[in-house]
């Protein structure tokens, strides 16, 4: 049993769903007409965000998954990014949106943008649910931001601590029990 609890609710389930509707509209606005949007979800944390986002979109879309690691089992990034699972489909000539749960140091996102850009998509944009600009170590482009938050370790809505708390329908600050 973990000595930690999700102590303070930062964003309610309603806040999250309301903002996801707005993000879906923003993404579709930037991809007008009959453009197919290819969403690349960063596992594991981004899966709930992706699921709710695509349910709010009317555009033609496809999805794929990629997995990286920079945390191991701690609450701070190691700074070293590793690719754990690559894409199943090619990106060349496609309109791609990376779907990320949280951007803090920016190192993981910059790594992903670099490797995906090298695969020659027509466009490459990024949507993140949470952004922690105080933690940025690199200047990384984020096109769609759900919420900007303070530098607190958060869990819920797909985000975890040691594989726990992903199932919470809200986002909470991790605290000690």
C-alpha cells in the first residue's frame, strides 16, 4: 500500500471535460475541410485524454500509440528519455497531433517532436492536458494546452504515481497519508 494519497483536487472531472470540448474544437479549427487528423497518444498517461478527446471530435481521424519513459518510479524526471513503444503506422504526409498528458521539463516532448518530425508529416502539432511551465528545461512548442498548473506532482485522469491513481476521474495533488 502506498503511503501517498490524492489529497487535494486540482481539476474536477467537469473542468476536464469542459476544456476537452474546447480543445477538440481548436484542433478541428486548425484542420479544416476533409483533412484526416492522425492523433499519436503518448502512453500510458495520455490514454484517457485521447479517449475523451476523440469522442468530442467530428473530423476524420486515426490514432496510434507511442510510449516513452523518463520517470522510472520517482516523482521527478530522470532527464533521460527512452522510447519503449514505437508507432505502428507511417507519418509521411499526414496531419499529426501528439496527445500528451503533461509537459513539465519539455525533454520528453522535444524528443518526440524531433523523432516524429524526421518522419516527414505534413503538419506536426501537440496537445497536452497539463502544462507546468515552471519546470521547463527546454523551449518546446505546445499548440493546444488544456490547463497550466503549478509545479506540484499530480495524479488522476491517467496520470499515476508508481502505477496508482490513474483511475481517478479528476486530477489531484499527490500528498502523504
